[in-house]
C-alpha cells in the first residue's frame, strides 16, 4: 500500500498550494467522484521535475505513477500548466509594481552540443556547434514568457518570430 507522505523539499508550501489549488481543473462531470488528493499529485509532479526521477521510480509515499503521469499529461494538453505559469507570473509582476502583462520582452538563445541521445540536431555555423538550441523569451523581470528547443541550425530571427507567435496564441 501507499505510505503516508513524509514531505519532501520539493513539496508545495501551504502558501504556494493556496495560490495553485483553484487553478487545478475540477473532476470531469458525470464520472466517478475524484478520490485522489490533488495536492499529492501536484507534489509528485514537482518531485519528478526537480529530481529528474523516472516516473517508474517515484517513492511509495507519493501519488501512484499512473495517476501522477496521467494528470501531468492532461494538464499539459489542456493548458492547465500554462494557466498556472501565467497566473503566477502576473501575481509576481503586480506584487513588484509592474503591470500584470509585460510590455517589453527580451529574447536570447543558447546552443548546446548534441549528446548521444536521440532527437534532431543541427549545425550552428556562427558558434560552430552541432547540437540543439534553446530559445527563451523573458519579461524585464527575467520571468519566462515562452521557450522553444530547436536544432542548432535554426536562425535566431526565425526562432524569434516563432516564439512571439507562441506568446500570442
């Protein structure tokens, strides 16, 4: 059976959970009543994200792998994660005296050498590196607005257009 969650450094605090709980979608209408503890699911996802733990190796006192992964996937697909990030970013901006939505942003990219792992790679002629490129769009506070990973061959200008389009959608 499952053990009592002993608490992990990655767990959301009570204050953090208070901000996030209302952003978690309710149980689907007409289905069986939700019995799983959504905070435990959220903490399980945070644990996997922070530690890099494989889903199959989640400690027994966290949510079951199948439940946690299913919610993680559903929230990625239905925009819940994006909504959480956008809501928290707006709250941070307002608390710091800024407008909730940024008026200015900065784009940067970083080329990293490809590993032996699978995935598309390309050659960045400017940096003379064969690998992948991370393109990041941040507001003036450095808060993440959008991120995209491409082959190293993708031009920064082309990536900038794609990033800003993602921001609009």
